[in-house]
C-alpha cells in the first residue's frame, strides 16, 4: 500500500522557540486529520530535540534535513545518523536541490548517505528534480532518470520500502511558479516506470512519490488528485501551521 505523506521542510528558518510553537500548532491541527495522510516536519538540527519533545504523543513524524556521510569522528560541523535517531528523528531528507547546488552534494555522496541513514534506522526522503535550463532544453526526463538510477539502483527492493522520493523541479522551488498538475504527473509516472523497469511493478506501485515546489493549499488538491502524486514536500507553506495542514487536507 502506497503511503500518502505531507512533509514540511523548514529549511533554515525559525528560532528554536518559534519552531517548538510551530510544531505544537502542527501537532494540534494534525490530530483532527483523518484522511490517512502521514505528516512529517523537518526543522533545523538545533531544533530537533525540543521539537521531538513537543511532538511526543502526536501523529507528526520528525525528520532531519540532511545527515553526515560518516558515522562519527573528526568531521567538524556534521551531524551523524545515530545522533539524529537519538534526537528523535525517524526520517532524513537527502539530496535536496539546495544541498546539490550550494554544497556540492553529488549522487555518489548520496549513495553513501542513503546507506548510512537506512543502516541507522532512518527513513529517507530523497529529492530529485531538474533545473530551469534542463527543463527548457527538454532534458527533464533524462535528468530525473539519472538522479533516480545513480542513487537508488544501488539499493535493494527491501530498502525501497524505507525510501520516499520527492520530485522537486528547481524552477518551482520558492518561486511561486508551481509545476502544473500535468507537468508533475508526467514526471511522477515516469519515475514510477523507471523504478518498475529495475525493481519490478510491485516496488514501483508501492513507492510514495511526493511533489515539491510552491505547493500550497490552493493548488494541492489538483496536484494530489493525480494518480502518481502521493503528497508533497512543502517549503514556504510549511512555516504556517494552517497552510501546512491545509495542504494535508487536500487529499
Ligand atoms: P517551496 O514550497 O518553498 O517552493 O519549497 C519546496 C521545497 O524545496 C521543499 O523541500
């Protein structure tokens, strides 16, 4: 069975106290949700322990936005999977386009990180997506296929049960320019086909594939109505509990 998920990527926003207040508001509103949507929030590292505490007993899951590519030791500034689990995380986002673009994260590096995350017991939300130049050159299918293959084809069908894919076209992130439901659906269906060709139909059918990029309550309904769109990875709109849960209500 494919899970429906709405995940909030807070990026580098909020102070700890603002984050705790936001998490509490999300937890409270999520309690009234009964459409089967899983809710996840991904605050900055500094917030994780306090937000985990604030989410205790709620149905909201906690995610990190990244993890280290080593298990421990002399890696200044990095945070290891074990530390994230200990802080209360069940998930980590990996391969966000902002990490690929600004911090040189490669598919190769992502293979190591996904492996460490899964070994350490975290679920992974793996982001893929083309930039504007690639879209305008008509290369979006090839780019997304390569990102999917380069990372996920190193894992087993069993591993895939703990992985969620987020398709986030870079030109739609934070721009207010959402992919149309048709544009998003054709890529989601394509990702599912790429998975089916390698892992078989069952794995592909069970895979949760989220859409991300200027998703908000007003456009979520049409996006989530598509056959291959199983929810969203939300940036800006996840910073307001009403908007975030408003998106989750769109199923
Ligand atoms: P926005 O919803 O702000 O466009 O961000 C999407 C995103 O990058 C989520 O990871």
